[in-house]
C-alpha cells in the first residue's frame, strides 16, 4: 500500500506501519488470543505463505502461528503450498474428499480469505466440525458478497482477475489469484452454517482501510468515505469466530 495514502488518511500508521483498523491485525489478534502452546492448528487454504513477506514486522509476526502452538498443519488444493515455510506439516486436499485429518484432533482452524473460493461451503463447515475437538475454534475472514470489492469481482470475469489485481495491487503475485465463487459470503449465510454445524458463534462485518483502492488518490478517498459512512451490511470483510459445542 502507498505509505503516502495510508499516512495521509490514517496518521497513526506512521507509528508501526499499520492503521488502527488494520483488518489483518484485528483478525489475527483474536486468533492469537485463542491459541495455546499445546494447540494443534489447521491453516485451511494455507497457500505459499504470502504473510511471511509482509514488510511490517509486527503484523508479520502476528500472522505466524508456528512456534506459538504445538503444530500447524497446512491444508490446500495447490501442491505449491507444500513449500509454505510457516507450516509444520502440509497435507494436500482432494476436491470433494474428506480432509486428511483425524476426527476430533484439532484445537483451532484458521481460514483467511478462502471461503469465497469454496465450491462446497457446506462440506467445509462439516469437515471443520468433524476434525475439531469439543470446545475447538473456527476462525474465518472472508470478503462480504455485498461489498464494493466483491461486487466488482463478480462483474469481472475470473480470467481477468489477475490483470485487474496486478493494477490495484502491483506486489501481488499471479499465483496468489484464484477464481472466486462467493457461495457463502454474507453474515447471514455464515451464521446459518455455524449454527447448522453446532458452533456457538459471532459473525460480523469489518471494514479496514481501502487497500484495494490505493492505485488512485480519488478512489482511495472514496473508499475512506465508504468506510466511515456505509451500512454494516456492506462492510468489505466478514469476521466469524465459532466454538464447537462441548
């Protein structure tokens, strides 16, 4: 993100490099509050480890769970994710197949910006419930279907997403762009699945600084205005935290 734009609209970011509404900091701060040294954690859709390249040291350390817990298991459909340096163990997901994880063996699952890509969200929640121990946690961050980011994404063909994102986020790699489906990306839909699969949960919209709009001063300014005035149902991100019933 342009330091000039971030610093102009969020001057507190000059102290540490992140705003007081940084979505990654907010999400992972709560994830960190739920882990313990003995916990077994799944990073669902772990990818190649993009967070490890974050230039902001505090945020980079916050997103890394390795060393803070007993083990971090990475699950992904892409074999490239086996090289993620933040995983203690990598297991390849097969489309439509159960996760290669024992039942009731996991204490916490993190799913960060993955739900929007899932062809079968119901299976995701069912498998999360299966592998978690009683009292285990499911932590989700995903784009809101009704946000300007998701609406724009749905209007642009998936084959054009890489080109558009390279313009909006020049540092984003081609291999970090995946087709989006948005089959369970509203507060109501996620809350329904949490309840259906036996999770006590809180699901809510969250709006961080408009990082997708940093290609233009005008667009970024409009994004800040949206962040301050838009109704909750249109906030760009959804945070969901669930606890499997005992």
